[in-house]
C-alpha cells in the first residue's frame, strides 16, 4: 500500500453543516478537532481503493462453508406447564407472572 495517503481535507464549515443536519451543537474547538479526525478516517477508507480485489468473489458470510440448514417442520408434544414453570420466580397458576411495565 502507498504510505502517502491522499488526505481529503474536511473544513470546519463542512463539520458544522453535518452537525446541523444531525441536530448536534458543536463548539468551535470541537469542530476543529473533528476536522482532523474525519480527514484521517476518510484517508484510511481511501486506502481501500488501492487493494486489488479482482480475483475475490463476493461473500455473504466470512465462512464459505456456512449455509442455511432447514429441518422439516413437524408438530410435536408441548412442554408441560409444570416443567416450564419450575424455575419461574413468580407464577400465577399455570402462567408466568411478571412485574407491570409502563
């Protein structure tokens, strides 16, 4: 990779504009700090343009051996209420009881 990063310069006006779109209020000192940080980030992203990916296949998962495995959907016996509720901290007859959340 090329060590000379084509650094895109982000001005304080651009940072202020983006902050306004994002409904953020920035102080002058913060805006100048973000100018350098955003310029560095865009420079690092621009380095990706130098990577040769011509022989790389598009992937949807990092492990090519991964695939969807489907099983037959079959009805079976349900878990008895007593067994399902055996560790419940609170219960009301055959139901879970939970605190009211408003």
